[in-house]
C-alpha cells in the first residue's frame, strides 16, 4: 500500500515536478473505461480509504490514457498543516520544504453533516488551462499551477434530486449503507459506470485530505547557479574579523541555497567545494603568516598572541558558517557520519596550531607566562586564559600543552628545590614549598586547567619536593632545631609536606631521639632537681602540642612519643641524688610536687603551667566573688593533678612515689597544712583508679585515723568537762595506726611540766577505754600555739614542739638577759642537730622572735640568745617557719634506702613465688620472670637480681643444678 505522505513515481521529494497537460478532447467510452480502472486502482491503493474526485479530475485521468505519465491527484501528498492553515485564512500557503507558495487566495467552506459545502476560487481554470506547458527548469523561481477548487470539489446534499441539479449529481453519501449509495463517475457517462461501495461503516470515519496545487522545484544544475553566491558569502565571512556578511547578503538566502543543493543530491560536491574554500582561507590567513613569523624568530609570546588573534577571528567566522551550512551538516554529513563543516574548519586550524613549526614555540609562549607568575613578575591572565581555551577548543590540550607543561615544571621544580635547600633553613624551605603548592593549585583552578593536569602536577611536586628530598627533610639536626624552638607551625607544614608521599611517620626516629635526649637531661640534672617536674610537665605540654597540632594525631608518632617518654622516665642509675641506689628520681619529685600543690593550692602552680581560661577570677565585693575564686582555684589544682598523673603513669617503679607521698601526706594531715580536703580526697581517688585499692589501702587508713582521733578527743573533752578538770592547755592528740603510717624516729627531749601533766591524764583515759594498747609519743611531729608578750605587743605564735620548748625557757629570763647555746641544749635535751635547726628557725629566719649574738646565719656553740625587743608584725597570729615540714638530707637518704631494701625483699618474694609454681627453671628465664613480676613496684638491675637469687640459694629456698637450672626446695 502506498504511503500518501511520500510522492509517487515521477515526482520529486518536494512536490515540485509538473503535471502532464490534459488532452483537449476524448471519447466518452474511453473516459468511462479509464474511470473504472482508476476506481479499481484507487480502492486497492488505499484499502477502503475514499477520495472524492470531480469531473475535471476524471477528465484529466482519461486524458492521460494517451501513454503519457498519469497525473493523478491522489498520488501527490497533500499540503502540509501549515499550508492548510494558511489556506483557511485566505492567505498564501507555503511548502515547508521549498518555501514556495502552494495555493493563493483559496477559500474553503467547512463541511457539515447534511449540508452541501462549496469550494470557490477567485480564478477558475478551464479544461484547456490544465494543459498549459510548464516553464523551463532553469528559471529562478519554480512555476505554480492551480486548479479550481470549485471543479475539484462539489459536495451537494444527498437529498438533492437529479432534477434540481443540472445533470447527474456526483453525490457521495456518508450516512447510507454501501449498497444504498454508489460512486458515480463524473461527466456525461457517469451513469453507465459500475457502482462500487466507497464507505464501510464498520471501519470508522475516513479522512478527506485537501489537496494543494503542485509546483516545480529547483533545476538539476542548481549548485552551478547558486555556488557563486555561496562562495561570495564565504569570502565576505572570512574577510571580516567578526564573521559578518555584507549588508546586501542574506544568511537566510544562503541557507536556502545550501538546502536546495542538498535536496538535489549535490551535498557531497557542495561539501568538497566548501572544504576547499576553508582550506584556502586557513592557508592564506593563518598558516602562512604564522609560519613566516616563526621563521623570522618572533618572540614566542608574540607568536602566541598572533595565533590567539587568528583563533578568535576564526571562531567568530565559524558562528556564521555554521548557520549557513546547518542543513548540510544535519541532512548529509550527519547521515554519512562525516565531520560537520565547523568540525572540518577546526581540524584545518588544528593542523596549523599543532604543526612542528608552531606547537613548541606557542607552548613556550604560554609557559613563559607561568614562569613569570612563579617568579612574581605577574601573569597576563587574559592571554593565558585564551591559550588554555584554544587548546581545549582544538582538542590538543594533552598533546600540545599538558605533557610539555608537566615536563618543564618538573625540571624547574628540581632546580628550585636544590637552590632552596642550600640557601634556606628547613623551616623557611618548608614554608616556601607549601606556598608553591598552594600557588600551583590555585593557578590550575583559576584558569580552568583539567583535573588530570592538577593531579599530575601534584604528583610531580610530590616526587620532586618530597620523595627525592626526603633525607634532607627529616635531617635530625634540622628537626632538633625545630623541636628546641617549639616551632609548631613549621613542624605542621613539614608534616603536611611529607604526608603527600605518606612519609610523615619517617619523622619518628628524629622525634624519638629528641624526646629521650631532652627528657634524660631533665631527669639527671642534679643542679635543678627541684624544678624537675615543672620541666617535665612543660615538655609534656609541648609534646602534646606537637602530636595534636603539628602531626595531626598520627597514631604511629603518638606511639613513638609514649615509648620515648616511658624510656627516659624509667632510666635509672646510681647517683648522689638517689644516695647510691637505682631508685627512680622522677617518682620522688612527682610526690613532692603533688605535696606542694596540695599544701599551697593554686598559688603553688608555676606561671608556665597555668592553663588559659582557668585561673583566679577577679575579686568582687560580696560572698559570690569569694566563691568564684575558690571554684577557679579548685579547677586549676585539679587540672594540674591530672597533668601530674599523666607523668605518674609512665613510671614503672611506683614504690618510690608511694613512700614519699605517704610521708608528705602524714605531715599534711598531722599539721593541718592541706589547702583543700576535697583536693586530698580527689588525689586519693585518682591513685586508687590508677594503681588499685592495694596501693591506697594505707593512705585511706591514714584518713580514717584522723577522723577517729577527732572523735576520741571530742569524747575526752566531754569527760573532762564532766569531771570539771579545767586546764590552761588545750591538748589535742592524734592516735595513729603504726602499720599504716610512716615510721618516725624517737627524739629525746625534756617535756615541760604543764604539758607532761596533760599527757599523763590522756594516757590514763585511753588505757581505761582501750586495754592492751600502748601509746608511743612522737613529739617531733607535734606543733603548738603559744601567746607571747613582746615589747611592741602581744602575738600568737604557731610553732613546732621543739620551738615551743625553746621559747618557754625565756619565761624565767629577765628583760635584757640572754641564754647561751649550751644552756638551751642542756635544758631542752634535744640532739645537737635539732637544737641547731630550731635556733636557726627562731633567730635567723625572716621572722625572728629571738635575737642572736653575734649576728649571722650559722649557729655556733658560743652564741647567746635573747628575746627580740624589736619583733613586730602586722598580723596577730604568726606562723614561724616550721622545720618539721622541711625534709632533711638524712630523712631523704633514709627513705631511699628503705625503698631499696623493700625492693630487694619484694624481688626475693617474687623469686620464691616463681620457683614454687615452676619447680625448675633456667637462669635466663628466671631473670625474665622476675623482671615481669616486679615491674609495677620497681625493677632492680640484673646484677642485683642475681644477688637476691644467691641470697635465696644460701637460705636454702632453692638450689642450682649442674645444667644451669634452679630447683625449688620445699
């Protein structure tokens, strides 16, 4: 079945072929026969789709029987929707393919059901008009033919009888059955033609297309006629830098010319001619001038700018040519998968830009702009941006720019790195490297370089600046300088630079060695032992900043930090500071620092360790301000205790810390010198959490003894009041458990009679309440509050028991008299060392209730002592320097020796436990097991462990076999 939308044989694709002329006369029988044949062909072609033909059409069909090409109206496609719309409005309709008029001033009347519609025209064509000869094909405008719609279409009412119409009525009934209505051929012989049904009600309504008049298309040699016009238009476009044509030339007209050529199947030849014009233009206007400039040695940058100018002009010209040849691109080139005209032009331009004569010089011009920017001489951003756009537009970015750019950049970076390392310090070099990386990245993003270019450039930077220079970047000497100067920012930049090649962890060797060296120097600096903990906390604070800020919390470097700190904190050697023992000096000093914090509170915190944001609040009027100050002090003390506890965790031998902490805690509890009871409890809780309940068992018992002693004294005073035993001395006694408290030596002294009586009363009370208990008095730990009358007023003095005994001797001395050193020593009964310490605190300190003759800081046997008549102070209650709070060298030595002895006993106990469980073990394995078992309390060196093994062998706890094995003896 033929498609009514496509032209029949003998017509062109745009309905432009002319119809054969009709004969002027024909036989009626012959007409009837041709009409019958046409009806059969009509029904077969359209399968029941009806077409209505008037008498003139049938005459035309009959006239074509002479052997000429049949001009059947139904074989031509009807007018397009646009033509029909225009015809209905009375305007001229144009074919969309040829833009030529189809019918002019045609008036159509809508057909309704049961009414007769008549199509009329302003000019009717007779039978002879249809036979008019077509115009010559070479005419510029195709001829137009029109047929009278009145003779083509006549639809009388089906109810009209033949009598009312002049002649047979060519009526087509759309409502009657196929048998009721028959098709009647037009003309005088229509009644004799066979009747056939033309409508099938079971197949639905059929469309009735309105056929337009056919017209002729362009002649066959249309390309030859229009090419001069097309070529002239191209010349005008290429002659103008903006790609504009002359005012007298119409781009739309050129587009139509190209369209007609394509429809005449002359697209290939047209494309070949256009390509020649493009090639000639590129060769003449682009290639030859640029090659000549390159040959003459023009500056690379000027050559680049000349190429960019040609590129800009050519892009403008392509905009116009793309409009001219859009039909050629879509109808021919796209169908045959050929490059469009614009792509063809770009290829020709690409061949010139990527030629050996230009590509390197043009690149050098573009790269020179980058070099100028790297050297700080500024960058011609517009030129560089245009160059990048040109490389992208010509699709030669990778070939002609990226590869060369990366190779040249690598060479420049190598030279720059070599000079920077030789001329700059490590900190300055690292800073310059990071600035270079940031500038290169910003340049890539600002000028639209490909992401692949940026990635490749960063790879080049990583290889040249980091991988090939790793040894210089992690040089121990330079890194130690950064660590010593606490250059956190430079270390952070260095770490970021090394991490580009995943070399950040390579700093661990230098980092670990610097930590061990610095920490060891602090620990064994015997001249500044008192500031050991302050220095260690400052070092820890610095290390934490390095790890958190500079090293971005790198886990491997964090592990190295902990390992190094653990190493120097547990390094032990027998020095004078530890009295020839291998005890841990940091453990002792940490305990003393904690003692200073708990005695002095926030005032004892050094300025360099104070935390920002947590400090003393400004004092304000009223109680609220005082509460805020106390709260801030407690927070500051707690923070410092946390920092100290971090150092404490690194110590393996905690026995030294325990011994000194217990001794200092006892002094604070017995003399009431703790700044805050809450801080004491808080520290005890921290130690229990860190070391376990066994470590703090004795410390907790000390707190319980103080509480029980307060309850005991309260009961004693209630009993004394009940018995009316009033006394001028307010006695307070602390009853302590000997097992929980440190051991103190017994110091002989002569107790004043008044105090001795009160002590006896309390002993009687305690024995009556607790049988089988023995009290041992430790007068060296006692302290007193006495009232003294000086020439300048009464004062209340807080002194130790030794100081009180000495001061009471002056109650029997007249004003102006003095006591000798020998007399004081004899009357007090104190050892000579204690006498010297006591007299120094009373006569040589800042507050001097006694005057010494001769004056001096040393106490000699011939010195004389008297009441100081000029003693005065603004405060009524005065604390005289209490010598009990200061540890003597003998006490320090005794503590170290006791800890060392305890460690030997603990080591022997561990050996026995190991032998009891293993029964038999080798020497080296036994040494390893002992070190593992005593690690938490303090490890002896291997030589001391061997000595303890020999002691146990001598005591028959174990024996040595011939095969260097030890056996346990039950």
